[in-house]
C-alpha cells in the first residue's frame, strides 16, 4: 500500500516534469505550416511543442503556385518539419532551401503522389500522410457520385435550371444500384468504407481487385478477381487506389473497351488514374453509360473543358475529404506525426518511416 503510494507520488511529480522538460527542449524547433487555412485543431497540437511559422497565403490554386511558392522558399530555412497542405508538388528547390535539419514532411492528405518521395528518401527525410481518418468522408462522396451518375444528376439539374423539364413515364430514366455488380478497384480504407455504405442498397455482388486478397473482404462479402474480370462484369466501377507509376492511366481506351455498355465509372482517387481523352470518347460515343468524378486532370478543370459538355458526366471539385470534422481530424493526425518525428517516436501513419 505504502509502496503503491510512493510510486504514484513519484510518477505524479516526475512525469509532468519530464513532459515539461521534453516540451522545453522542442520549443526551439521550427515547424513550417504551408497554408493559411490549416485547421486550428492542428495548429494547437503543434504550438504546444514547437515554434510554429505559418504561411500567410493559401497553398492551393494560383496563390499556391505563385505568391505562396515564393513565400515558402523564404520561410523554410531552418525548419525541422514541413506540414504540407496542398496537392502542389514539393520541389527539390524547397527541400534545398530548408537545410539539413529538416526531419519530416507531413502531408495532410492520404495521397502522397505530390510529395516527391524519391527525393525525400534520398535525403533521409521522413514522410507521413493521413489515411483512414478520411475514408468515411471520401466513401460518402463515392456513393454520391454513383447516385449522381446513375440517376443523371447533371442532365436533370440542367433541366431544372433551364426550367424545361422533360416529362413522361419514360423520360430521364437512370440505372438502379439495387441488384447491380459493384467493382472496387483497391479495397483499402476508402474502398472498404464504400462497400459498407453501399451494403444497404441491395447490391447484387461486390467484386474487388488489387495486389492481393484482403482479409477484410470476407466480412464485406466482396469477391477477389482480376482487373479484367472486374471491368467485364461490373455495372459500377469505383477507383479507390493511389496514383503510382503502375496505376497512372489504368483506365484507358483498352480498359474502357472491356466495360459493359451500361457501366458507370467513379473516380475518388486521382485524376491521372484515367486517360481523360479516352474517357471523353467512351462517354460521347455511349460506349459506357456515365462517369462520376471527384478528381480530374487538371484541377480545377477549365470551365470550357470538353468533358464538361457531356451530359453523362457528373463531376465534383475534389471534395472527397472536405468536411469540417474530417479536415480537422486530418490536421490533428498530420500534426501528431510531426510531434512523434521530432520527439523520437515512430510515426503514426508513416509513408517513409
Ligand atoms: C487525399 O487526402 O488524398 C484527398 O484526395 C484529399 O486531398
């Protein structure tokens, strides 16, 4: 009893003292936050431990490519960590400017195709991303795209806006999810969350493809198959894979040619998974039924882009993870990865450990 009391008392005194000491030791480390719209939840985590420098500019769009690019080159020297909030590429020039003390790049995104992985690896800089916390939000958008493309939201909204509704029992008919075969390309966190959300839609069969069978597939009633078989059998094809050299343009004129005439292609991964020229031809010639895209190349898609002339394309401006809660969760995770990297602990979600 006395022993337990002494241990509790000693731990109670020493642990906070140790934490305070560790925090004091890290306070002089500089962490650069690349965008002015990083959630305060993420900033709070960083400010508790480090000296935080935040760009006054947004790291997206033109501002990200111009003013902010120049500003970050000025701000980065001496930083121990870079929190990257953007799909803009991380350049060699920026890493050169940082200096040799840069230990970690923490991207507030699941995808890391913009992070210049070979260059980070060569320099021994750690990289973390934010998977899992965004799977539900992205899966909700995948379901939205399925419904939007299958029920012809683009054409129907256009009719409402023009005030010219097509009437009749046989007009603007769409396709059912009920009884359909849904093929998921990449049964990772987002793919699994999509299947879970669709499980109330009376889907006939779930197929999936990827490098290997996933143990989680059994509980989801999803059947492993080859990409070719999935393309040939599916009424809905959902792309939920990262962009890599292997997956770039995996949907092209050849793979589109394997799909059913009524197939609906949904992309929540990255625009470059799809050869958009081939997709345009397939949609225009009605070789497939429709597509729903949350991601395109480029982003933003210019408003006069020919894809936007197609009535059978339902497109969103890359909003997969764009909810208040999810963006906050992503920021907290990205910041905690920095805390771990700079206090000698393993990364929570490592890409380069
Ligand atoms: C991601 O995290 O990769 C999503 O596309 C949002 O950026």
